[in-house]
């Protein structure tokens, strides 16, 4: 990292902390003590109001009620931010209005030459979902499900949720501990631990009709939840060997929250291990359909009897 970039990064690091030490700066930025002290002195000379504390650790704190100096972006940092906006502007991400205002502020902070570079980047870079005849014309609305921002705001305060979803015309409620909120193949998904049935579940955010914190008295601790999940994951009952065609199919679609492990350097063979809940009819049907979707380029090491029966029933429909 160049000196200018390092000092800019250290300034941002300091801005986010009320107190720091030389040792912390050395460890965080992998620099020597003399370099850390030199950088701090340069930052002080730029006008950052630092107050040194007497002691072995060489502590500092930022003076309260003081205006901090402007942190300037390098040319590469500006390009990185702008390309990130371009790549995500039509992927249905939350806080759309805030992202738009950030882009406007970014353009207002930079020089005319830097603005010209961004205009050129906007003309030559195309991302999925953009019209090649007019890169500014979005094919998608860029508007995620209206419940997504509410969900994120609640998650920042509490991971124990009572979610209500609508499947066709049926309204269902689930008390969950949220494990992950992720975006896959254009769809936002909730991965959570069902506190009632004590199993991992995945819900599309598009089906969400309401979300609120779950009552404290009925909660399991996070530690117990992770213990139960680890025990369930130990009960692997589906093991597949995938060839190149099956790997290609897996990348197109996989209903499981699971990854494959490549077994050669060329990534042409892989192994998949997971647990199938055979007591869940919906999951059983989905897995059966998915195994047929993978095609013949798989070897089955281990599979539940219920899945085999489902495959035989499906095959009998095609070959009575």
C-alpha cells in the first residue's frame, strides 16, 4: 500500500474510534512503530485534532466537538466506488434512494477530469441487465421487495424474528433465528433456524408479508441453536460425485444451501455432502426433481430410501 493510501486509510480508521494506540495501528496496518508514529504526526499536521495520552502504550484520542479534515479519495478508489454502483444498480438491492444520493455526492466531490473518467467508464462497461444501446436504460426496476429494508432494520436490533409468509393463498408464520440474509440468482433469501420445529429453513423474501421481533421468553440461546444445527449437519445422508456436466447443472440451480468440493485441480469433478429431511414432503419432492435435473453425470454414494422411491416413481411416469 502506498503511503498516501495508507494515511487516508489510517485517518478513516481513527475517525471510527474514540481512542487508539500506536500498537493497534502497527498491528492493523502491518507497519513498524517508527512508521506508525511518522504517519500519526503527518495526520496531526494535516489538522486532525489528536490528543496524546501519557503512558507506555502511547494512546491517543480524537478531541470532541472538532471538525475532522476531509478524507480524499484516490483516483482508483473513485473508480472502484463508481464501478460498484454500476454493477449493482439493477440488482434489486435495498436503500436505493440512499445509493442514488451517494452517487450524486461522489460526483460532487471529484474533479472534472475524474468525472470525465467516470463518464467514459459508464460508456464502455456493461453489466448484466443493462441495454447495450443505452447503458443508462435499466431493464430491471432496481426495487427490491418493500419488506427487505424493514427486515434489515429489525435485524440490526434483533435476530429472533416472527416472520409471516404467503405461499399461494396460504398465510403461515414461523418463529426463527436468522442465520443469513443473502441474494442468489436475483432473489433475496432468508436462511433461519425454525425455533418451533428446530430445523434449518430457507424463505424467499418475496413471500414475506410481515416481520417482527419474537418474544424473549420463548427463545433458545444462540449457543443451543448452533449446537442443534451442528448435530443435524453431522447426519449426512446424501453424498454425490459430480462430473463436469453435473457441475454445470449445479451452478445453474441448486435448492440446497450447500457448496460442492472440487476433487481435482481442473474443477471437473466434485463431491456434494448434505442432509435431506425425508419427513418434509416439499423438500423430498424438490430434491427428487433436482437430482433428475442434474442428469446422468453423477454417481450416488449415499441416498435416503425415500429419495430413491421418489426417483423410481418419477421414472415410471416416463418409462411405464
